[in-house]
C-alpha cells in the first residue's frame, strides 16, 4: 500500500471517541481499528508490536546502524472528534484544485468555498482529499497514522538511510483529552518523540494552551408557576446570569494568537437544576490560574445574591503548556526544523491554540513537540487534506530519523 491508499483505507473505520464513555478506549470501535493497525504493523515487518487492552499500540523499527543513536518516537491518535460523525466517510480526491468552490454534495448544496475557507487558496494546483459533506474526513489524525506507517515502510525499503531505533505509538481518546493518560512512557522507551497531529504544511509546535474543564451546576427550586411568587428559583435564569457575567470578549470567536478564552461548550437544564460546561484556555500559566479563580469567584458572587450553594463549580485541569518541558532540550526542535526544510517546506513555528497528546506526554517525561500532518478544517464536514502535504509530512519523519542518526 502507498501513502494515500493507506489513508483512504483508514478513514473507512469509524473511530469517534465519546465524552460519555466510561472505559478506555471510550468507544469499542476504536479497538477495531487498533487491531487492524496491529496486523498491518506486523505485516510491514515492524518488531515488538504490542496492543494493550486499552487500545494503546506500540511497535519498533530496529536500528540499521551500529552508531549509538537515541531512540526516538512518532505518535498519532486513533480516534476522531465526537463533534461530527465519522461513520461511512466517503472521501474523494479533487485533482489539481483550481481555486474555486468545491461542491461536496450538489443535491443538498453543501459547498466548501475559499470565501469561507481562504486557506484553500494556498493549495491551488494540488490534489485535495475531501468528504461528501455528510461526515468529517478523519485526517485528524488518520493522516498522521498513515504518514508514520508509510515512513517506516520507506525506511525499510531504503536501507542506505541510516537511522537508530524508532518507536511508533498509536493511542485512543485524544479528542476527549484522555489520549496520554494511559500511554506507557517507560515501555515506549524513547529519549524524545513527535506527535504527527498538526495542521497546515510546515507547522512545528512546541507551545500549547494550559487547559481546564469547568462544570458549573446551578440549583433552583421548582413550584407550581401559578403560585411561584417569592418561592420559585429558576436555575436556568441564574445560569443565564452566570453566562452574562462571563467576559464576552474572551471567547474563541474573539481571540487569536496567545490570547486565552472561556468557551461555553454545553448547557442542559430545568428550573430545578442547570449545568454549564466550559473549557478554559491560556498559554500563560499565571493567567490560566487567574481564569480558573475568576470562574470560582463568579460562583461566590451569585451565591451571595441567591443563597449558599446555589452555584457550585468543579474545575479539572486537562493539560499544561509543553514549552517548559521542551525548552531544556531544544535540539529536538532544531532537528525537526531542519527535517521540515529538507523536505522542501518552509518551517513555521507557531503556538497551538489547543493541545495534543504531546503536551501531557511531555509532563510525563517524554518531550514531545507536534509536527504538521497536513489536514485543515478539522472536526467538520469541510475538513480536507492535500495529498502533497501528506507526502511532505511523511518525508519529514524520514528526515528526522536520518538527521538524528547523523547528530554528533
């Protein structure tokens, strides 16, 4: 199989993770894909192939040099986002994209347009893999998986490229923030690794948000509305007041770059009880702590006005900015930069307005920057990935392996 053939096969697997899942992986269908990959890794000749009961898959490409070379790793995640269906994906390739609208589904008028998605204009003349408009594509992160596996095949087929021992790892549940929780860093046995989970071609990331989830529970009192005066406390109205007092200019749609935000991701309620779900993000650790404190303070203010325990807040940290763990080993960034450029791409270092498994892995002792996988418009029907970007990502992996072996 070649790179694109692999990718098109991989997206045929529905691997959505679920916030409601109680186990790991959070959905059984992720395990189906993991078992398929397990057999594929064995078929291409990798060694020490191991799949555990939680869906974590590891394998080794042995060194082909007697030089002492650090063991490095490449990691991608098996799951796709719960935000949009990944079932029955029907991909097609738009060859030599002409810069105009891409009709995904003519019958329903579903169109991916450069007017709405200007990043399309950067890929005129390239071959774009798109959906039929009814599912996401799954390039996040099946493009990364395909690139890693194809790179291992390439290195086996080109023994003249000397490299050290290389570990590959594929894990579940990244999209729900749980991908690295059961990742066995000791078993993986690498000095450092790279997640292939970035977006636009050429991107290299070693900064990400500090992240937390906040659950705001508002309790009310329901009585017959005809006799409610002075008695009823409507939890939904108090929750609406909580939302109103949150900073309106610190949301995902009003921020960019290093600016943090509060994001209301869900609300569900009745007069008796209403629950708000937020995610809290900031690159700066102190600002991150201040944001969490603000949410708690707002609950205290509403309790003072409406009665004790009307509003309770549970805040759970999800991951932290990996920069503090990568800065002491910046040679791993230098190698990645050179590899990207050697693959014929301009390297663009940027901060992630999100997170990857690499952030959590870095805090578990495995420095793990993030490299582009090539996909764009993740988590929705307009997701696409240029074939040429995937090819460059695959060659970046090859070049990292080569440059690591050449490093003195």
